[in-house]
C-alpha cells in the first residue's frame, strides 16, 4: 500500500506540474497574441501613412529619392564589406 501511495503521490505531483506548465504556456501565447495584434495595427497604420505620402506628387519624388539613397547605401555598405573580406582572406599557397 505504501508503494502504491508513493506512486499516486508522484503521479499527482506530475499532474500538478503539467497543469502549471499548461497555464504558463497559455499565458505566454496570450501575451504573444497581444504583441502580434499590436504589431499588425502598427504595420497597417504605417502603410496608410506611406500611401498618403506617396499619393502626393512632390512627396512621391522624395520617397523615390530616399529609396534610391537607401539602396545605394546598402550596395556600398555590403560591397565594401565584401571587398575587405576578400582581401583579408588567407593565402591558400602559404599553407
């Protein structure tokens, strides 16, 4: 009987731990859902502002210029990184 009682007690503790874990995961999912809902709302608002900006001619040109500047920045940034990476690679003949 003592052995059966200890197994039942262990099973009860495992069940309590599982219940606590499920509650923690449910809370985490609810928090994540709230964060993603807020992110979706912010993204929709940003797209709305961008569409209003692009709908005006002079602001559309500014958006175009900013886009070109960003593309050039990334091309130069990653291009210079590749050039410095390839020049700093070890010489294979020196092995």
